[in-house]
C-alpha cells in the first residue's frame, strides 16, 4: 500500500461517516479481533486504540483517524480479503500501524489498562458461540 491510499483511508471524514464507522466498529471489533489475533502481533495496542477511539476525551481528529482505521480493520473485504490465510490481515496491519503512529500521543495509559483488562476478560470468557464480549469502559 502506498502512502496516498493509506492517507485516504485514514481521513477522519464527515460526522455522518464517523457515526457509520463507529457503529460498524462497535458491532464487529471483537469478532474481527478474535479472528486476527495471530496475524496482529500488537493486539494490546490495537485494543488500546479501540478504547481511545471511543473515549469522549479524545480529540475529534484523533477519534476520526482511529475510527477510519478500525472500520477498515473490521471490513472483511478490503484491499486484501481477510479470509486469505496468512496475508488477509496484512493490509489491515499496515493501516492500523499508520493510524496508531499518527496518534500515538493520544493513546493513554488508561486506554492501555482498559485494553489489558478487556483482553484478559476475553481470554477468560472465550466461547466460540459468543459473538461479543463485555466492553470495559475507559
């Protein structure tokens, strides 16, 4: 992926676009994260970015950038479809790393603590029949 495409993907977008992304991310994040766990070596930071994106204290531009990256992550059919074993999440990882690098200073210790707790809860409560797990508030 080149920088131009990543830049286009990470555009915060309009308020309506952000609202649609927020809904998509809330409904599909944990399911996608479970599928991508082996392909994304920085899952703890990804979950911290998730909490940062939904933290009302996060600046709007940062929220928009993170929501754009997370919305791309949860889409099953993107540049490289996620169902392709070993490479499907490669483009997602690139987009996520670019977004997190751009907003690194906004992802706080509170977001990271919430991520650690959520990941521990997800491991503890893992059940193939359960689509969503409890969400930890920041």
